[in-house]
């Protein structure tokens, strides 16, 4: 669930703060990747294990509010507290980094 949505997220994805807060990240995740993303996230919550190395930068495809495809950079977290989801930095980027599996 989205609990914080800053002006940069509004610029990058086009959803206003009011449109994003309280909603699932599915608003920016490509429909064809939503099930895979949810399954991966649930696996991480259950096991505390991720395929990604801490602080590794990942190139993640996303969708803007008007349906345009974009890509953002996310950093893998170095720890996980299942009771508290931490924010990640999502920045548009120009060069392709390691693709999401």
C-alpha cells in the first residue's frame, strides 16, 4: 500500500498524491507483471530472502497515469521488516541497468 507519494512521484508517474495514497503499487506496475510482482513480494515477506543484492540498482518497467510505458530505478533493500514497508527511491533513468527478473 502506498503511504507516501512525493512531488517527484507525481512528476514521474502522473498520479496525484490523493490518487496514489492508500492504493496498491499496481497503479504503476504493468498489468502483465502484477501477479509475478505480488508473488515475489509475498515470497520475500514470508522468507526474508530476495534474489537481489542489497543496494543493487534495478531497472523496473512501469506505467504512467496516462498509460505510457516508463522505466524507473529502484534499489534493493538491505533489510526487511515485515511489519513496516520502507520506501524505495524510484527515479527515471536514461541508461538500462540490470533488468528485473
